[in-house]
């Protein structure tokens, strides 16, 4: 992380149905760490492939113990209007050397002009770029 960035982490709830990327990576939970004020600085995805049993409140309590997969990402502005900003995401080799590969994801933030995002979502895209799934993300405290 660069010293002049203010990274925040956004995490999904547990997804009962796994999401599969074309690269054969499955996950049940996803997190994104990035600086909303400097998206060009990139970010990092964390893909959690673990399958969990849920309690009566829908909270995971017994999960497999597979490693979470970190992915360095490049965020590129895709589309903007007064309340929304959308970014495409590409996975990049660690260290930044080599070519980046498009991910079937689009990050969308919703906020009044000049305000912090009120809603942050990842859109999972089909090969034709239509939306297959919307994943709401909530901000984690990085204390």
C-alpha cells in the first residue's frame, strides 16, 4: 500500500451459491480493498472459496479451511453519471510485471456528488457483459 492512499475494505456477506470465474476459481465470499479517492492506484480482491454451514440467523459457523485467494487488481473507469461510478476490474500479476486479464466483474459505487459511497456493489458479468449477479458489499473497519 502506498503511504498517500487511504484504503478501505468492502466485504460481501456469505453467498450460499458459489460464484465461478472462467479461470475455474470458485468463491462464496469476496472482499475488495482499494482507495475510492485513488482508484487508479489499483486494489486487491480476496476470494474465499470456503463452504460453510449456516446457523439459524444465516451466519456462517462451521467452514472448510481452504486458503483465501488474493488477487491484485487494476480498476479502470467504465461509466459515470452524477450518482454512480462504474469500474472494470482486471487481475494483474503480483508486482505489476506482465499483462492484466479482464475479470467478469464491474465495481459500482453509488453516492451523492462529493459524498462517500452509500452503496458499493460488484456486478458479476456473463460473457456477453450482461449482469448475472449483484453482490452488495459492506465496509469493514480496518482498525
